[in-house]
């Protein structure tokens, strides 16, 4: 191969090299151009507008806002020298809504007493729809002499509660737990 | 035929000049000879192939039975990640670049590649990238999957940074290599070698190199965005800053799908040389082959989101990508038809290169069919990320690309080394590979259909039997490749002297115009092609 041909080939090789390098650089830029293109395509096609927050409802769909149920709180003691009462006597709640109420107990005796609360419901068929998530009745409560305690109940009324039930009475009765009394001295 | 004598004589005249290269290791560091560089690419890819293979066997050993056996889940994830990256970027791609370096100048009658110095750089970047990649395991690695999806990558440890830089360097190497290949093919063909007279292997590399120049920079951009998201406060993929992780998948697969064809198209090229040679007939439908390959390359840019059916795409998008993907089966079908038609009424012989080419033809077509199954959106949704996908892409990557590369090595080994390989051992290599490959991967179709997810180190009890079959196959396949190493070493050291044209039906310039072994410098005076 003579020198003239070699030089000519080398020159055209360099030209091809430059062109291909430009293509490579443009494609590097194209990678970044895909970012605004993607956002635009999502916006135009309505697939998703990445600039808007997701359209997720903040409303709790599990709560039935169309009706209210009255909950009456009742408190009794059985052969026990405690005072026991709800802080609020009644409350209106939506079915499905999580609610917390507080009961107050006071041990009027001068010795520690262990008691256990037992719940009951009126009407009786409401019991299966009344879901207690947290309740002082889940454990025995031991109060020192003259101690006062405020105890929570967290509950949800199942939205499946029959329409005929407008009022539920939640009634607790505290019993002293047998065999826990310590003989003085 | 006088060109043979001329070139042979010429090579001998320059014999002293040939050995102007430095002695020892520096010869390989400083070489600009396309044959030296081709050999280095091939050996590099074989070393990476063994390394990726050891990782695959670690995966298969862990999956021998359910529960955690030998590795921690983090390390298992790193193994799947590095196995994928090393096999794609370290083994298969450099292997075909090795073929390109050796063969393209000889097949088009050029003295060397267009930019020999840049060629040296393209190769020597690879070991650097490989060291970066593997050393990232020492700093905690990055078990993020070879696809490197955000947001996992934006939250991974420092191993991820090394991985990103390794991908950058691999990309630079590929782009430089591709520019070299395109320039060589466009500017340095022998007189009379028009584009439509080029051997099919050269055509496939011209198309592949264009694909590489177009998509490697996009991958570089994607990992650069990951890097700036990690360290420089950008929010390309960070939803908290207004970015979108799904965007990463779009950019990645805009690179990733053409990448599939970057691996497959040179494999088509090798097979398009081997099948005519052993059928003793010219390639059937040469022009349709060129057009089919070009259409595959163009279509490969338009189908990327078929990897993303489960990202919540609009139905119109899913339909478009489904039909566009199925469209690729048409030009691919043309190619398979042409290979079969080339063999039709040919006088066939079944030496090792032909066996591997036929293995390619059968198994690649099978992998293509499972690809069609996965192209269908409603079918893909339950199969997404299951072993069915693993089986599918190993049929096209291993039985497709790797078998084609092995076919090419056996085909050109006599020309490269001057010696014949051991035909009996070659046939053993083929049959063992064929059997163990299918034992390994065929059962994975069933595992995937039964719902076994990929990239998970543990599995449900009922998958045990098929996983054990697959693991046995994997170890058999891995050991068989050591036989290949032995065959190649034996050929180089003590093979029988090969004739200039050991294959009857081979008709490209390296067989018809050059002695065996090919001299260090060839075609300093270009041959004239009629």
C-alpha cells in the first residue's frame, strides 16, 4: 500500500472517529433527556403526573359516617369498697371509628385490694359487634390503700352492627378476686 | 491465488520487523496488533467465564436444598449480581470483540484495525474494570441484581460505587472498541469488497457496533444518575425529591434490550459463517439476512418496556410493547429459516464447529419461543421474576451466544494457531455441554411455571427435586468447560499441523488468501475481491 493511500485512509478514519464520537456523546445526553421526556409523557398520557402528589384519599374508608351509635357507660361494684365510674357517662360514635374512654376507680379501703372487672352489653346481640382493643378488664387490677387510678378502654363498633341498634350499654362490674386478700399481720 | 504467495513472502520479508515488539509481558501490554489484542480479549473472556461460572456454581450449590446451606442471603444476592455482570460484560461481550479483532481485518482484507493504539486501550481498560468490579466484593459488595434497579442501588453500600465506576470503564472500552470496528469496516475494506459482498460475520459486527455506540452511553448516563443520587443530592430516582424509580427501569432497559441483541447478533454472525462452511453451500438468502439483522437492531430500540409489564403501565402501553416485541420474531424467523435452508440438500459434515452451530440453532430457537411466551403481557405477569425467565434467557445467552462463540473458536482455531484441535475431544465437549446444559436449564422452565421466584436463596420444599437436577447439570456443565480449556491448550501445544483451508466449504478471505497459521501481519497489500 503506498503512502498516499495510507494517509488518505488515516484521514478518513479520523473523520469517521469524530462522527462516531459525536454520536456517542449525543446518546449520553439522550440518556439524560429521557428524564424530562418521561415526565412529559407521563403527564400527557395521564399515566401519572409526577409533579402532583398521589391521589390517595386521606379519608378512612372503614368508618361508616352515615350513622351514629350512642354508647352508654355503666359501672358497678359487687361486694367491694371501691368507687368506680366512667369519666363520661355516654358518647356518640360512628361505627368503625376507634374511640378511647376513661374510667376512674378509687380504693376506699386502707389495705391493698385486687379486683377483676367483667363486662356485659345491652342489648345482648351488640356484644359480637363491640370490639375492645384495649381494656382494663383484660387483667386483674391491684390498688393500694386509697389509690386512685384512671383506666382506658379503646374500642371499635363493627360497621356491620344491625341498623336496629342505636344504643349500646357497656356495663362493667368489679369483683374482688378471691384468694388475693392478705391477712393483716 | 498469487496473493497467497505474495502475502506469505511478504510476511517473511518483514519477519525481523515483526519482532520489534518488546520481550515478555511488555509485548502484550504495548501491542497494537489486532491478532494479539484479539487473543487477549478471548483469554480475558475465558478467565471471566470461569469466574462467573464459579459464582453460578455457588448459587446452584446453595439451591441444592431448601433452607440456608452454605452462604448468607446477602452474599447469595451478590453472587447473582456479579454472575450476571461478569458473564454479560466480562465474558460474552469481550469474547465476540475478540472474534471481531481477529477476524474482521482478515475477512475484509485490511492490514489491521483502523486505530491500533485505541484498540490496545479498549482491551486494557477491561482488566481494570474487572478488578474494580470484583474488589467491590471486599467492601461489602452490592447485591442489587445485574439490572441495578433504583432505589436499592441508591441505598446500597460503598460496593455500589465501585460497581458504578466499573460499568463506566466497561462502557468506555465498548464504545472505543465499537468505533474502531465501524471505522475499520467502513473505511478499510479491500478493493472490490462492497458492503453487500462482506461476510455475514462482518455485517453482524457492523450492526452490533452501531448498537453499542448508541446504547452504552445511555447505560453510562443511568449509572451516573444513580451515582449523583447517592452522593450529590440529585433526585432522578428518589421519590422523596420528586424523582421516580420506574424512570431508572425505562433508561436501563432502553440500553438493556438492545444489549440483548448486542450479544446475540455477533453470535448470528459466527453461525452464518459456520453453517455454510459445513453445508458446502453459500449462505441462503444473504441479502435477507442483512435486512433481517438490521430490522432486529432497529426494532430492539422500540420494545424495552416488555421487561416492565408489572410496573403499572397503562394498558395501551402494554399492548404496544407486546405487539412490537412479537414483531421481532418475524426477522428472527427469517434468519432461522435461512440457516435451515442453507443446510437443505447441502453435503453436511458434523465436525465440532458445526455441532455447536446446530446446538445453537436448536436451543436458541427454543429460547426464542419462550421469549414469545414472555412477550405476552397476561402470561408474563405471573411469570415475571420466576425461574421461567431465568430458563428463557439462559437458553439465548448460553445455548445461543456461548455455543456460537465455542463454535467460532473451534472453527477458527486452526487458522489462529496453525494446529488442528482434537476432534474426538471437541465432540465430547459438545455433547457433554449439550446434555448438561439442558439438564441445568430445561427443568427451570417447570420451576418457573410452578412459581419459584428468581434471586431468592431459599425455596419451598416441593421445588427440591428439580433444583437438585438443575444443580447436578450446572456442576457437569462447569466441569465440561475445563475440558474445553484442555482441548484449546492441547491444540496450541501439540495439535497436528492444519492445512491452509481445513474446511471444504469455507470461502472467506482468511481461508482462501492466507496461510495457516495466519502470519503476524496480513494483507499489507490488499487483495482484490472479484
